[in-house]
C-alpha cells in the first residue's frame, strides 16, 4: 500500500508516519508512506498512491480504525461455491428471501444460500429481528418511528407489531 500525507508540518507528518507504520504492522500490512508539504508536488504525484490524506482529522480516524481492526468480529458463511467473511460492524441489515438471505454491508449486497434463522444464530447481540424478514444491526439505526426503522445509510425497514 502506498500512502501520501500532506500539510501538517514536518514534525507532525513524521509522527503520523511512525504511528501508521506501527499500526499497519500489527495487522500485517506493509506500507510505503511519503510526506508532502508542497501541494503542487502532491497533486502531481497523487496518482502514484492508494491513499492520500489531506486532513489531519481523516488521518487520525484512519489510525484509530487500524488500531482496532484486529479486534473486529468476523463471520464466515458459504456464498455459492465459495466462503465469504464479513465484519459484523460492516453489516447494516439482512433480509430473508425464501431459502436465502440478502446481506447488506456498507459496500455491497450479498446473496447467501442460508435461511434467516440460521443466519440469526451466527450473529451476536447487536442484531435484532425487527420483522420476520429482517435482522438489523443496532449500531446502524439512525432513528425509529411508528412502524419503521431508519438506518444511517438511508434505508427504511418496516417493523412488525
């Protein structure tokens, strides 16, 4: 992975560079990290990087994310002929569809050949059944109204009586 850091001051950039290197090594990820204080030079070289940090707050959030990445809970389920792993905190909701489920993550929809009851047994206490067809990750609930749950990705899910 190639990372570019920009504009905080040389001492701060070096500090963040060391933090990133140490935290990435914990999750067995190697990184080539370059620091920039010249905006034009960074823009010229930007296509050479996988990740570019222009704001210190975004950089701090990434450092925190990496620090806790090894503590994230993961489940593995069969998806067709392959096994797929999902971080539980990335799952927004799971919707039943006959003898399979639609597992919605922060990036994609996955259709898995497993029933909702079997899926519910694999999940932890952060998932609640709001309807016979839906399991919702409570960490992603934005608000609850009369008969609906609204998730932080904008999805509206019906709640049963």
